[in-house]
């Protein structure tokens, strides 16, 4: 059981890239943000616990996230290769992932850091629209749907995420700088990190990352 991590600030393009590469590289896409939004929608115990943190743009406590990811990996198979988007976000989460994969005879093959300037992040987040039904992401200017407000993939309604309002975006970027940025040097020291310019066009970014993943040495992309 191996894993590739997409690391980056809110709006850096983790979700969009994951959607574009997962099928071609035969990776199992795990987004903790999507899992939490599902849990909130269903009103589960984890959802009820996570909701207020998410609304404020704060991180959900490590204990909750670790429970969520462990359950997901427990349901996996030994030859699975995961593509994590939005996880890990703190050193305790990163340590948990490392030991969990090692227990299953695997490890992290590559950490791809999606790097973009702050003004690009803010512009992307304020313009993001997401499909209520299948979760596909669009952008009102950069990646618009063919018909306004309607998902190209499934015809579902597009909506603006509650945490994509300007004041919550500012909070999320502060939280990222304070709590997640240290993972860049943490993974750099382990020789796992590769940096990409994520302000480039989405198709080119996905191709560059696909190439990097295929070049990693743990037999991840099958
Ligand atoms: P989560 O859903 O993970 O949000 P995030 O990390 O803030 O990341 P985003 O989804 O906002 O951005 P992204 O990088 O995926 O960008 P995207 O591809 O959509 O988490 C939400 C909340 O859940 C957190 O705040 C926290 O409370 C909680 N949470 C989740 N995981 C947690 C964890 N591990 N620990 C603790 N708490 C956790 O792109 C953004 C926009 O830009 C889109 O409109 C897209 O169309 C556009 N775009 C993307 N790429 C390009 C491009 N190359 N060119 C032009 N436009 C682009």
C-alpha cells in the first residue's frame, strides 16, 4: 500500500489535478475535505464534530481526521496506491500516515508541492463553483462549465462552497501558513518533495504531475 501526496495551500489546484490524473494513473483519490463534507451532509458523528471548524476555516482536530483516514485505509487492499489531496495537514497526521503505510509494507512515493502566489489562490477560491451531485470543480473564469450553473459531467447544479467567502478564505490561508507549511520542509528533509508551479494552466499542470508520478521509484503509477 503506497501513497502520493498533493500538498498545497487552499486553491492551489489539488482537487482539480487529482480529478484529472487519478484514472489515467490508476490511483485511488482520497480527499479529506470531500469526506468531511459528505459526513456533514449525512449528519454523522464525525460530520457534527467537524462542521463548526470547517465553517470557520479552521483545521478539524487531528484525532477526528486520523480516525477518518485509518478507517479508509483499513478498508483498502494491499496493492492499493492512494492519491491524497488535503491530507496530511499537520506533522501528527503525516507521522500517522507514515506508520500506517509502513505497517502495511508500503510508504510514500512522492509528495508534490503545488506552489502558487497568494493572489492566484484568492482569485481561484472566490471564483470556484462545485457540482452538488458529483463534486467536479469549475471556475467562473478559468474553467467555466459549458452552460452557466450546470455541471458538464452530470448535469448537476453548481454551488459556491460556504468556506469560499472572502473572510473565510483569508482565515484558511492563515491556517495553512501556520499549521501546514511546515510539512514542506518536513518532506523535503526526507527527500520526497518535488515542487511544481501550480499557477500554470490546469491541463499542463496535470501532465507535469503525471510525468513526475510515473518517474517515482516505488512502482506507484501502474
Ligand atoms: P479541503 O476541501 O481540503 O480544502 P483546501 O485544502 O482548503 O483546498 P481547496 O479544496 O480549497 O483547494 P484545492 O487546492 O483543492 O483547489 P481546487 O483544485 O479546488 O478542506 C476544507 C476544510 O476541511 C478545511 O478548511 C478544514 O476545515 C477541513 N479539512 C480537510 N482536510 C483536513 C485535514 N487533513 N486536517 C484538518 N482539517 C481538514 O481549485 C480551486 C479553484 O481554482 C477551482 O475553481 C478550480 O477550477 C480552479 N483551478 C484549479 N487549478 C487551476 C489551474 N491550474 N488554472 C486555473 N484555475 C484552476
